[in-house]
């Protein structure tokens, strides 16, 4: 049969995060003890008022506007403006998860893409689908795994095409760190008229409660991207949104056309339920979730960091990014395969995030625990300690121990 698949599609493989989740589930079903540190999914239940809102709106069965339910867009705009934004309902675009909106944005965008290394596993494949040339900016732990303003400017000056889209993800997947130089990056972006796609999906899970968006410094050129999946435990609901300023209305209009020809509109009951997510007060739930995540993150960091394992302390989200300095493998992928086969600990290699495959670095997601039980069992606890963690997150404790033993055996 003649080749029927386009060249750029033939180069793709399944998303690394989804693939490791399926492989972990397969191994578990076969009877092997697996520590699921490869897939970043919230372990916590959706807040009950939001679940009730979904139940109450289950009968909603009409197609909603392409850009999303107006009441929801207004609730989101008001919510964002609490963080010093200046958004209107017309700036908000609802999608079936931000991943779909990112793909359609890349398809619409007539330019090239700047990606910090490391970056989330889907940014680069989506650029490949859209035939957008990617320019990597190599970062390091010395700069918290984010690019410096100088690095961005140097890269921009080296590129002939000046229509550029920069992805910025803070708190970061895979490192769990927060970008500290937003203002400097914003100044360079303004100077060169870059478009920034600020992936803020973990922003509500910043441990120090002082999250800042780069849109506060460069509102006219920044698309804010976030949704329900991480802070709300509603990954399977598939609801995300973009906040797009008027200055980028050309892109917003094209996105609307592409959405009309792809997913049409997001599920009506879920959009109505999401009004409660953004208009209601879920601060108590969020504080408890962050307290647990912070406790687990500190435990993993404290117990992994050693002369043989170099790692930065996570500052938000679900991840830590250890580098095994004494490991000798041909690639980080080979290292992760060895860890999985010998210990049952599932990790993602740093090469999946754009790093040199020769670096023995991997992403660890510390969410392999029952969030409902953890919340229930610590409801009256003002502070959490290692004993709480050992009781409520035994897989994390055992998995980290096995990983440390593996490193010590090298």
C-alpha cells in the first residue's frame, strides 16, 4: 500500500506521559509492584460543591458558543483579575483541556517556536504537527531550570524569522521550580514583540502562595493558559481555557475558526459546573491540598538529595527532577528502564523533555497516593510530618527508598 501518513505525523510517537501511565498499569495488572512516579495526575477528589454543580447541570444538552459559556468566561475573568489581571469575558476561550487549545494555536501560528529545555513533553510534538520550527534554549539548575533574559535575547537575535512564540511554564513541568525572573523575560519579550504562551496549569499549587504571572509584566503579548485538571483534581473533565488579550485578537479569531471545525464546543454540563469552580470559594480545599503536596515534596527532596543525586527543592506542582550523577548508562531512557525493571519505580527520562539524552536525569511525580484518604485522615492536623506521610503515602515512601537503594548500588 502507498504511504498514507504525512511525513511529520510519521515522526511522532505516543505522548511520553500517557505511555508511561499505560505501561505502569500494564505491569501492575501483570502482578508487579509498581510505584507510579511517571504520570502527573492529581490524586485528590474534585471539591464536592463542583461535583454537585455537575450533577445539577447534567440535563444541559445544547451546543454552547464556540468560545465558551459567557457566564463561565465572566467568572474566569473575575477570578484572574484577583491576581492583578485586567481580563474581560471576551478575552477568555474555553477548550477541552489546554492541550487542545495549544495544538490549535500552533496550527494557526505563522512563525517559529522557542522552547526552554526542559519543557513539557507535548510542546515540541505539537510544533512538529503544525510544521513550526523549534528553537531550544538550554537551561540549567543554576537558573532554576528557566531561561535567562540574556539567553532569550541571544537566541532571538540568531533567528531570521522574528515571528516567535515562547512557551513558559511555571511552576515547571518537569522540574517543580518557579520562574523568578519574569520581569526581565517580559522586557526582552516586549523589545522583540514575542508572543508568550504562559502555561500556568500548576499556578494554584505554588507552595509559597506568592505566584506571579508574566502577564502582570507583559499583558499585551501573553496568552495565559490554565484549567481544572491540576488544582481541582478534574483532569478527566477536560476543561481548560486561554486568556487572550485584545492585542492578539487575530490569533483569537483564527482559534475560534479552528475550534468550530474541530471540537465545536466543550461539554455543556462541565462548563456549567466550572462556574462553581471559578466563582465559588475553594480556598480551604486548596490550602489543604497544597499542604499535603508540599509535605510530600519536601520528604522526597530530603530523602533523595545526596552526593550522588543532585536535585532542586520543588516549589509547586507535582514534580521533582533528580540527576543521578553516579549513573553510567548510554541514555537517560536506558537508565529509567533499568530503574523500572530493578525497582518497579516508573520515571520519565529527561530526554523526553528536551534535555541531552546523555544526562542521567529524570522526572519524578510524587502523586502516587490516595488523596481522598490523605485529606480525610489529616483534616484536623495543623501541621504534617513524616509519620503522616508514611501512613497516607506509603507508595511514595517505599518508592523513594527503592530509588535511593538503586542509586547507592551503582
